[in-house]
């Protein structure tokens, strides 16, 4: 099954949807315009059911096949939200909203799933039901978790779920996937070191929170270097370091640090949290101060299911002539919540030689649209072949 001719015909129309979404980015759960556009298009296509407000601003559409002898129900998910980045592409259709930009290609994901929805509504050449999932707040808001907590899987009887993400640096329209752990768990930490402030000329009268925090930054690197098994994947990064005083002649009373932890297993995730708390408490106590650590668990590890991964790779191979094994990704992906509730798989589609995602010069490659839409359609037509 190569790229479907119908998507070549629809490419100009799908591109126009994508660029309209790109021009009007919305962050986290504030996808009101995008959600309304999605619902309007699904109605125009003739979807059998359209529901808004799932996971606050998510949209769910239902398309029934010509037959339903096996009772199979498959979910297809695309994310809709943008990032708080000021766009620097200079495109004719660049963001009209300051400090908001589709810098991760969710505009392309949404447009491709809309394209697949139009085709599937036209043909209905499958035996079963497709549930189209348009999700807000993937970029840190946990919109996937909220849609699941709203009972989406049970309400529509979803049995399997599939997702897709564009991937800069891979040939346009090529595919890559891996079974098992794929995207990392993404946790955050806030640490406050408390000492005794004072005059910088009299350090002996102070308990220097800056020295405490500086020692901790280095000591935290030993979690990966000396605590975790070397074959495990773990990143511990301190990303913010702020003292309570900005004066050149004052030793601050307090230092606040923030950072992130990325892991690929629950055991290493637990280890990281435990050691961060122990190291900070120990360093602070040694130097006469205190440390307060707040550890926030974010997205879990996103793990593809073996059978569904093999199937997704087969569909991709039919379209592109092959499907590579994707590398482990230490970034997070809240499709993980959906894969915790149902078996499924998440695939990467090449975006060509573009800037990386989350970069102000990134842009989704519209030439990837036919391949992406064909994969969505292939998942449905091959997993639920017409009776």
C-alpha cells in the first residue's frame, strides 16, 4: 500500500488547514479556536459523532465503517497545542500571536489526522469503528492524562490506540519506531537551600547557601555517574539557580534551584528521586544549613506495545518501503498515559532537513502530509479490514 492517491489530491487542502492552525497557535488547554476548527471540519466530513470538551478542550470524533462484524474500535490521536516561543521563521503564515508558536509540529499532526478523517469518512472501507482523538496540552499540561481521566477509553470502547510525531533530520515521509520504552519519564524538582545571610566581607559569620547549592549541583551529577547502573538511561539537569540577593557585597540567605530528571524505567526514576533528596540534605547539613526538595513526577515512560509496534511498522513499510528502528528519546510524550490504558504504538515520520523541534525557526514540512495521512488510513484499513 503506497501513499494513497487521494492524499496527493487532498494535500493542498490539508496544507491550507495546517498553515491556518500554524498562524493561530494556542498554548496548553487554550486551544479553543483549534478545537472549534477541528469540530467544524469533522462535521463537514460527515463524522457519525463529534464530542467536545473531553480533557477540557479536547475533541473526539467517531467514524463507523461500512460493517462492524468484529466490534473492533481503534483510536487515532493527534496533539493540537503550541509552545510559548516567539516565532523566527519569517514565513508568510507565521504566528500572529506574540510568544506562541507551533514549534513542535502539532499543527501538522492535527492537519494530517483531519486529512485521514476526511478520507475515512468518504470511503468507510473498514469493519469497525475509528475514534479520532484531538488532544490539547501535550507540551507539559498532561492533556492526554485528562482525556483518559474523563473516561475517554471506556466511553468509546477504544481497544487500541495509535499516535504519530514528525521527526526533523529524518528523510521526509520516512518512518521509524521502536518497541518497549521509547520516550522518557519527565520529572521536575525544586530545591531551596537555606543558610544565614550576611556581609560578603565577613563570611565566617554566615552560613553560605550559595556554596551549598554549588556543591549540590556537582554532587547531583553523581546520581548518573555513580548510583545508576551504567547501562540505564538517566539525565539529571539543574536548569535554574537563583540567589535571594543580587548585591555584590551580600552573601544570600537562600538559593533556589530547579531542574529536570529523565529516566526510562520506574526503578531508576525512584532512585533519582531518593538520591536527590539525600544528596541535598547531606550537603546542606555538612555546611550547616538546610535543604527542602520538592519532587514533581511528570509524564511516565512512554512504552510501545510489541504486537501493535510490529503492525505499525508493517503499515509504514508498505507506504515508505521500510521502517527504521528509532532511537531512545529522552524527551517526554504524554501519549504515555494513553498507552498505559490501552495497547498501541507511537511512530515517527520524517520531517526532512528542518530546524529541530522547540526551535524558533522550526516548521512542519508539508511534503510529509501524504505519508502521514496514508499511515493513519492504513492503520484503520489493515487492522480492521472490510468484511
